[in-house]
């Protein structure tokens, strides 16, 4: 099993330090109560005006929903994602309760998935989000109405062995995780001006 612990510059909670997006998943079922807790974590995310614009279409390996989700994946993601026991499509409701565009919809959906990811880590489950899927195909297959945007497909499971992966994926799986410095993203005074906090 490959762990890719963050080389953090400042102290970080274990759950965040250990989180990463593996492509190798173990062929192991996730207990339903753990899956319920994942979506409970998403449920309690903050959202603009508490609109809760998140919706999820969940498939479990072996069922029709899972099969349909896998049909939406781009070739690259198909190389690995269908080993995961749980796949779901994350969908954002695009309008607010007055029928106007909710500019925070994708932001809030992302927060919900982020919290789900942390809840998953608390159970030793790993999450890998994917933008590489055919959203229009997902719309057709799942009859997703206009005004709801399929944003990502998400794979969840227990971490597997990189040696089980397609050879083209191996290098990426074991490469160290990299980030720019926090000081390059946090400004004070004006945009682009490094904050004194660092
Ligand atoms: C919105 C989104 C879309 C992504 N799309 C893909 C994808 O289609 N295929 C893939 O293998 N990884 C995908 N990723 C995973 C990212 O490549 C990964 O999170 C990033 O390289 C940082 O690595 P880490 O999560 O292991 O820290 C996606 C992640 C996000 C958040």
C-alpha cells in the first residue's frame, strides 16, 4: 500500500495530512453505515443561504447505477476507477429558490465533497474526484433535469496496491505530492502581495 503523506510546512491534522487521491483501490466492500456517514458529512456542509445545492447519484460495484456511471468515464479514468467499490456523480442545482442562478452552487457542492472526503479519511476510506467524465451522458443516463449540473464523478474505497494498477498509472501513483507554498496563495494588502503571516 502506498501512503503519500503531505510534506506540510506547518502542523496539519492527521486526516488532512494523510489524505490523497489514490487510483489503486482494494477490492473491498464499504459497509452501508459508513457510506451513510459519508453522505451525512456532505449534508452538514455550509452553503450559501443554506440552499444545499448538492445531489449525489450513488452506485455500488455490481449494480446498474455503478455500471452506468462507469460508462460516463473518459478512457483514462476507466483504467482505474472501476476498482473502487463506490462511485457517485456529484450534481449541483444551479438555481436558488427564486429560480435565479446560484453563483455559489459549484462552490458549495465542492465543500460538501470536501467534508465527505475528510469523513472518509476518518474511516480509512480514500476519495478520488474526477472531472474526466461525460456530463451530458450522465444527464441522459440518469435523467438529470435541466438546472442541475453533473460536476464530477467520485470514486471511494480502501487504498489498494499500486502494483495492481495499469502500468501507465504506476509512476503517478508513487510520485510525491506537490504543492506551491501557502505564502504564494495568501495575500495581504493587495492581490499578489505576500502576507506577513508567513
Ligand atoms: C474537480 C477535480 C477533478 C479531478 N479530475 C480528475 C480526473 O479526471 N482524473 C484523475 O485521475 N484525477 C482527477 N482529479 C484528482 C487530482 O488530479 C488530484 O486531486 C490532484 O492531483 C492532487 O492530488 P491529491 O488529491 O492526491 O493531493 C481531480 C480532482 C478534482 C478536485
